[in-house]
C-alpha cells in the first residue's frame, strides 16, 4: 500500500469506527440507535458486542495510521504531528492540499485524530468497565456468584464452546430475568477480549510514538545519507595521501 491507499483505509474505517463508537455509547445509556446494526439492546449485551467491534476496527486504524506516520517521516521529512496524520478528504469534503500547519489545519487534523483514535480508545475503556462490573449467570442454576473472571469446571467450559449456551452475562439478576442478556463463554471470551485490548493499547502507544517522535526524522535522514554515500576507492586507504 502507498500513502494514498493508507489514507483511504484510515478515512473509511475511521469514519465507521468513530460513528459506531458514539452510537454504541449513546445506546448503552438508553438513548437512540438500539437494535440497529451491531448495536444490541441493553447496557451489558451492547458493551460486549461493541467492545469486540471497536477493538477490531481500532487495530486496523492504528496500524494504518502508524505506517502512514512512519512513511511520512522517513520518506517525506515530516517533522510535526499534523503532517503525519492522513488528511481526510472526499468529494463531499475536498481537503487535499490542506496546509496542516495553519491554525485551522491543525484543528482539522486534531478533530479527526480525536474522532478516529481518542474517542474509540475511551469507548473501549468504557465498554470494558461495563463488562467487568457485570454478572455472569449459569442457565442450569448449578453455579452462583459468577463474574467475568470466574473459571467453571472444565467440562462446562468445553460444553459452552461446543454449543451448550448455558452461561449468560447481564447487568444484574433483574436484567437477566428480563432477558437483557447475551451468551458468555467463560475463560475463552475474557482471555480473547483481554488480548484484543492489550494489542490495541500497545498499538496506540506505538502510534503516539510515531506521531510525536521529534528525533525520528534526523535519525532516518542520517541512515539514508550514509547508505547513499559512495564507497571509498579500494586503493585509496592502502596507498594513503600522496607526498
């Protein structure tokens, strides 16, 4: 992918991610957008689905943004954060050629950086908090006082993975009785969600380093110059300077 491809990927996935995060957050507070595409009714069921969707899209946005920032630094000599953020532009919003160093250019770049990265990161933390505070229920009634970190007997875990949907997660017992719940897979689901969250967090830190690294351009420039410098003539060092 070249920079144009990365810019297109950043724009397309970022717009969907930012819009979805905001809609899922509002829906979890009882607002609009419930029971729409990938937004499940209920605070905890909605948070479980939103966490997975947001984490996956955020990883794509961060990978594209980090690669764009590194190439902008190494190949185009970008030295400021706003030069390393892809400019969101389309037929409806023609912004190609925007002077990102101007005050309004910085505001423009900062707005989309917040929408595509900061809002989803905050949303991910919000959804994770709702999931951790939720309760897990055994549909068979054999196990009680379960949390998302509980480890049931191994045969029950394997049974859940095999299609025996006997574990549910809900905000509390009242919501569970009202069927404001969603299937839960003990051990496997919290582990997968934790790994997704750690991957997204590591990428966010790595992207921030690529975005705000002030020393990077000079180091890369010196490496390019050293590689481009012609090698000394084979006999020059051996013969030494002429008298």
